[in-house]
C-alpha cells in the first residue's frame, strides 16, 4: 500500500477508534495536515500541539500533542479520498427561513435595552440552529477546502469535545519568532456580485471598538505596534471590515491569545459584563463556537477564532451564528446577517 494511502487509512482508524485529532489546512496553503496524539494539560507544552479553547470558562479546553504528524497535498488528498466519499450520503433538512426568529428578536430587544441604558457598549448576540442531516465529516471538510480557499478549514475531533468542522476567516494570533499579527474583524455584509460594500456608521463604529480594544490590551506586552486599515476583506459570500495589527514580542503566542480572548468581535464591551450577560440571555451553550483553535509550534503559531463552524453528530448538525449589536442596530438587519452567515455552512450540503 502506498505510504500516503496508508497514512489516510490510519487516520480513518483513529476516527473509528474515537481518538483525538485535527485535520486542517491553513489559509491559501496547498497542504493538508493531520495532527494527533494524547491530550496534554492546558499549561503543558511540547514541540507541536493543537490548541482547542471554548468561549465560556466552564467548558473544558483541550491541547492535543502532535505526536503523529502526516500531511498531503490538497490535490493528492482529493484523489485519495474520492473513491471513499463516493459512497457517502449528503442530505440536510433545512428549516424554514423564519424559524427561531421570534425568540431571537426577543433576546435582541434585551440586548438593545442593556445598550441603551449604558450597561453595555457592544454585545455579540448569537444563536444555534439544529438541523437533521446525513453527512460524513470528511465530505464536508473536502467541500470546505473547495469553497473557502482563504479560510482556515478544519475537522477536529476529541472524545470529550465532540466533532467540529469549520472555515474560519478570522485570525486571533499569528506568530513567527518575535513577529506577531492579530486582526480586528467586525462588520458584515452579504456580497453582491463584484460590488464593493458601503459601510454604515454602526459597522464602522463596531470595527473601531474592536481595534481600540486590541490596541489597549497589547500595550506593554509588545513593541513596534502598527495598524493597517480598516479595509474591505471578503470571506466567501460575505464582506467584513478588517484592520491588521502587527507588533514584536517575546511573549508566547498562546499567552497573547489567552489575554485577547474573547475579543469584542465575539463577546462585547465591557468584556466581563458582556460575557455574563450573554450566558444569561442566549439561552444555550456556545461550547466551542467563538472560542479559538489552531496549530502551535516552538517558533510559530496560527490561532483562529472558531467562526463559521458546525458541530457534527451522526444524524444532526448544529450551526452557530451571531453578530455584533450596538445601540444603532436594526433588529431585522441583524437577523438577516445571521442568516447570511449560516449559509457559509449550509453551502457545504449543496451542489
């Protein structure tokens, strides 16, 4: 059996044996990596590990030691998987568009009350939709590779965290040596052909709040802090406002990530009040949605915010979506934004 096919067969054995692994492709890369191994304590490091962190602190984090590392070229991986995926069933029972809207709008009104009374300056309100579905995670992962070439595409499995897939457009921390990058990504519009987006005052303010938060948090931790942007950034069928933050630091990327998380782009301001409020008002457990994940090595790290993701179960998928709410938010537009974001994952079930 050729070596690369043997590696792939070994990977499927891990999946069936319920072992922890991460299968991923970095944005724009032509390589797919498989990292697997034992689970490490949160503060225990190795030469290479995969970080998996939730939104709320009472959900467990996982760090997988990359004891085993395999990789394939993207096209090579497709060819090896093609005969396997031909036998898979791909089907989803999409709910009617308005389902869950009433409950969402009630929660949104509570958010606006907190914002208008000055308790919060911004809050990121989210929802989860459970859909009956039949799909193998491998086929969903392969579709994500094709549809979202500029995103961090992954399939993550841990016996205690479950099975997750995603195509995240947002870097939390990227480092190489002392060079550090992070991004302020806020404001969302659906792409309309080749037209450039026209941003509202609400969206510009939302993006500014996230950028300011990152600047303030990094003060004293980094040197040579520089900003580029904001500018338009496209991710699939969505536009975002983006600012690149570059700096130098001797701190570990995982420590910078821990201090940044959760940013106002996924939580709100003030952070602690927004986080506590969300736990009460959302009415469900975010689990690993809006947490962060990614590969970490001794001299480099690529950690991403867990956006545009789904939780896979044998007969069901759970899709998580949300949006930044400020006092200028219009409820109907916020609902529409969550529907647009949901389509990123629903596209994986469509031809």
